[in-house]
C-alpha cells in the first residue's frame, strides 16, 4: 500500500527534533542504506519527519521502523513528489498506521530504502562541546546516523511525534542529596519528556521553582532531572514535585525532607480512575457489505463495535471480551452497498471505566471486494443527532437481514514452556504458535505479556516466518500473553490469549532434578536401617545361644 504524506506538521506532538541550521545532504542511491538511530524518549511513537529533497521526478521510498534487536516493527511506503534543493532541506512527515508503544530508554532506528536516483537526506554534525563537569549523555539521545552498518559522525535531520494521550508521566527514583549544609538537590526520572515544578517550605509551600516552559528527557539509565534549592541548616521541609508532559497530563509526588540528610525514597504512582484513551481509530477494510475497524487504547480494555445508520438506527454489533491494547473487530456481512454508516467503538478497562469514539465510512457498491476506505474522518462524539441524517429508505438503508458476524476466530492457545532464567533470577518463557491460515503477515508478529494487574510487562517482536518468541527474566507471578500478526500496523490476534504462571514451579523443578539423588539417599538409609535390624537380631540370637 502506498500512502501520500502531508508536507506539514502532523496531528500530534513533536517531542524530539534534531534540526541545526548548518546541514549537508547525501543521495540515498550513492550510499549504503541510510538509517537514523535514536532513543525513543517516550512511551509512544506516532510519526516522524525527515528533511529531504528530490529535484527529479516523483517516486516511492520505504521507511522501516526497527527495534534494538533488529526486528522490523512497522513499515511505511510513501510517494515523494518533486521537491527542490534547498540549503537545509524540506520537512517531510510520515505517520505510522497506528501509534506504536516504545520503551523510552531503548534504541530504535528508521531505515530508508528507495530506488529513486536523486532522493536526498539532510544531515548535520552531531559533535557537541561538553563542559568538564556536565553529566555524561548517551550519543543516541539526539540520534546517530548510519550508512549500512557503520555509525557516522553526523545525525540525519529528523523529528519524532506522539499522537494524543491522556496517561500521566510516571515519576520514579526520587532522591534528595546534600550539596552543602544550606543547599539540597532533588533528582528523579520519568518515562517521557516532562516539564516540572517544585514547591517546598516549612509548614507551607512558600517557595516555588516554577515550570520552565521546556520539556526535558529524564529516562532512567540515561539522564536524571535535578533541581537545586537553598535551605536552612537542619530543617525539615515539606515538598510537592509536579511533572507534566506536553499534553498537560500531570503527576505529583508529595513528601518531606530534612536539610543536611540524604533521602532516597522510591515513590509508587497512585492508581487512576481515568477511562482508557482511544487512539488510532481507523477503517482497515471496507466492502459493499462488510467492514473491519481497528483502534488502540493506552491501557488494557475490551472491545465493542456498533454499526449505526441514519444517526440513530443500530444495525449490528460485535464484541471481544479480551482485555488488550490493540483492538480489531470485523462486521463480516449484512451491510448495504453504497451506504453511509457510523462505526461506534467502545472500550471498558479493568476498573469499569468506559471510553467511546466513532468513525464514519461508506460501503462500496457492486460485488464484495475488500479494500481500504479513503480518508475516514474521526468523530469524538459517540453518536450524531438523529435529525442530522436522512431517513432510511428501501434502496439506501441497511438490509433488514443485517446481522453481526464475529471476527475470525484465533487459532488454539499457544504453547508455553518454562525454564529458569539464565541470569538466575526469575523465569524464561518460550512461546510458540501456529502460523495464521491467511499467510505470513507483512511486518511479523508482536507478543504482549501482561501481569495479573493488567500492566504491560514485556513486548517481544518476531519476524515473519518465525512462530516462536522468548520472554526472559519474568518474576514469579501470573501473566497473560497475547500474540498478534502485524500487517502495516494493524494487529490481529493469531492465537487465543493464554494465562500462565512463572516461577511458582521452581521448587518442583529443583526437586525433580534432585530426585535421583534423593532416591539414592533414601535407598541407602533404608538399607542401613535393615542392616542395623539384621545385625541386632543376629547379636540377640548369639547371646541367647551362649546363655
């Protein structure tokens, strides 16, 4: 599928950009495959920019999003029109089909491949002057350019975007340290770029270090955010730290500290009653009598899809009770051709909080022939007013025999085998599944592992053609795994979700491993007791004979 991107900023928030004034360009056709490595620095990635030129005729280029293990997570093939050469390049935006979950402290890369003869990428020197006492920062924080497998001294000019989200930042590793008797430093990490404010005082929050207006990268293991304040010696203060992301979502930590004393608490984020956030709602396929719809939520939720005609007539519905992050449902038949519908989706999380969204589309005419619908529009309101749509008619309304058709059933449960972790702590899981009946997916497989509280613990990717994945270092507990096939960012389950336990059979495994030795020891003990008994009886008989 070839998509035409928009040469403007995407809908979403740009949270990282490398775009110096001084830059040069290179031809993609003259070098080994170019790619840009970067730290994700966020919890989701929705799209990206490259700065390019194409003075020749239009053509196509493929952008592959690759994780740290070298597995392709998503690809986008786009049409690039003629773009004039400039001194600093033209910003060119590409959106993924769906917003992708990423790990803030992990490296990812975007690889560019094209047969276009004059497609150019712009780059700039990434060498920076660092002061003597400045903290060490990973070179991947702002990005590293690659040609083939060789890292370069430059970075391609690029930007990363996140679609809208309502999840508050997670503050961790908060610690107070002593600089001098009258100076203290608070340090902390977050899971995404944040702006932050510190309020503190004796008996009240009389002192304020306000938001700076900028957003800083504070991911654990990469960089720590710090605030230094003046204090009175040997005095206990109360404080309130607020961190907010670029969408305005806020988290707070409240506590006390005493000047001159080091303090290293580990705060736990409070639970939230917020409803799930629905994003990336889209029509995947539409025919004259059927449709498939996909969307993403920021927390595990179930799925329901309702077809509405004329603003208020419920035609058919289908649902999936699985609590997951990626949602895909199909209406397999019963819709009328060349008819406008509203697809209303609902997701309810484990706390019974409900979210709704809707998207409009029109079925095709003629014989059923699934194909993507052009440019669907998303509506945040659940259902339009009944007076805003035409009344149904025999020729244009839905067929009275319309009925729900469930999404294709996933294959049987995957097979999961357990072994002690190679690190000696926890368990490793080997997960295998059957290939999908419709053939291998374009972008491989994704395996999500959730703990018993519904938190995403691990996401593992497997390439197309491989039907197994290893999940390492799971702590003892109960987990659920969901396996998806990934077709250009559309995730469909290929096996029924399976719940399993990790670590609880460690004792039994060790006992079974020691069983031969225990059996030998037990046999030796029994033999010794029999020998003692026989020897005792013999001695008693001998004494009786003598007497």
